[in-house]
């Protein structure tokens, strides 16, 4: 039955969950986010439509989101309390359980590609800090000046956050560009949200998941969230599903959210939506955490669940139209 309705391929993307409610975004801001989600989902779908792998689709779609200053990943990442961009990412191949992650990279343009290179170019799963950037460089991945990631919008969010915490405002980073993009003026929250993630099912029946983030604004002491932690922010197994998370990372780590959803599908036989809802609406909410997930299963089921007022999201599958959502009351 499930096989008969299985789409040949499917992809779901998120651009972060959080306090995104109607009236908070201007019509222009809303259009900009919806367009960006659509473009990224389409790019991933193009890979899948051409018979490409779920891993390639996840990486291609995340590249666009990392390059887009609207999102808290790659260019546009949140700042640490010291005024730096320290980026985290992970990716997992559901066919092989190959997994790669980087935490705290500062010069690698595409952290998701660094995470993927960890699978293919090392015997490790997770690399951190300067070593992770050095590894990415050794793999031929593009390096940039740290000021490449700077956006005025996230800097303003940092200043606001630090003022609230009573912490000093660091000097503006060397080489910080002027705000010329226009997009940088879209300050509607505190830079806490905007993590990106993509899950995909390819025509071979393999699933993959990837997540990339700047982490939480004003983070301190080398804080690392759930996004680069396999099992917490990202998980994929052809025996269960593929999941990417966004939200208050500390809660997602404690619940092992991504793996938990896959375990409910695999061992309890829950539908993907029921599993996602049980963990997000049930366990995460009970623990006091907020955020959301996107999921895809090898039989073509797609799901998202979030307990915040909004989550930037998109889904598309073979023979099905692209659906983009922002607020809770949309499908
Ligand atoms: N989960 C990310 C983190 O905790 C942040 C987010 O998704 O908004 O680093």
C-alpha cells in the first residue's frame, strides 16, 4: 500500500522556527522568506528529479540557504557574545549511516560541505574549531574572511541581546561591510532563529538529512547547540526516517529529538507525523523547549511539526506541488 503511493522522491526544508507571527513580518519580508524557501527547495528538487542522491540534494539546497543573509546559517549567522560568527553543521546519509559534523567553524563558506567532507575525507564524525576549518581547507573547500558572514541585522540583534544581558558590546569586527543589501534591514526578531535544514528521499529510496546554523545569538564559552550533534539536531536512517531540527538546541540535545523521532517510526511503527508530533508537541513542550522539525521517510511520507508561532518551511515531491509555509495556521 505504502509502496503504491510512494513518490519517487521528496524533499522538505526549514529556515528556522520561532516567534514568527502575523503582523511581525512586513509583506516584503514575508515574500522574501517565502521566495528563499521556494528557491532552495526547488534547487534540491532539481537534483532529485535528475536522479541525483538525497545527500547531493540536501547539500545543494543548504548551500543556497547558507548564502542567503536572511537565514542564521553561513552568511547571516548569529554572533557570539564576543562578536564572532562560529558556525555549526551536520549531515547524515540514511543509506550508510555515514555522518559528518563541524562545530565552531569561522572561515569555511559552506559548513554543510565541511560536514559532508568529514564523512568522505576522514575517519571521524565530528570536528571542532580551528581544526575543522583546517580540515575543510585541506579538502579544497572555499575559505572566506570571517567578515564574509557579517550582516548588520544580526549585529543589531547581538547588541540588543547583550544589552539585555548586561554584557559589554564588542568592537565591530574588522572588515565588517556596510549594510548595502537591503535584506539586512529585516530585523524582526533577536537573531535567535533562522537555522536551516533539509531532508530528502531520492529515487533510489535513500534518505538524508542536513542542518546548518550560526547557533544562538550572544552565545558564550564555545557553546555548541544541537545542529551539529548527530541524533539531536540531525539524523537519517533508511530504517526509520530523516530529520532536521531547529529551536532551543539545549532541549533538543537533552531529548535526542532527531533520533527519537526515527526510533518511534522504526520500533513503534508510528506514522511520521505522529512520531514528530509526539516528540515536538509532547516531549519537547513538556520539557519547556521550543522549536520544530522536518522529516521524510523512505516510503515518501513527509512531515513537519513545531510548537512556535511559525517556522519557515517548504516541501515538494514527485508529482506534488511545492508548498511553502511560514505561520502555524498554514498547511
Ligand atoms: N538549534 C539551533 C541551536 O541551538 C538554533 C536554532 O535552530 O534556532 O544552535
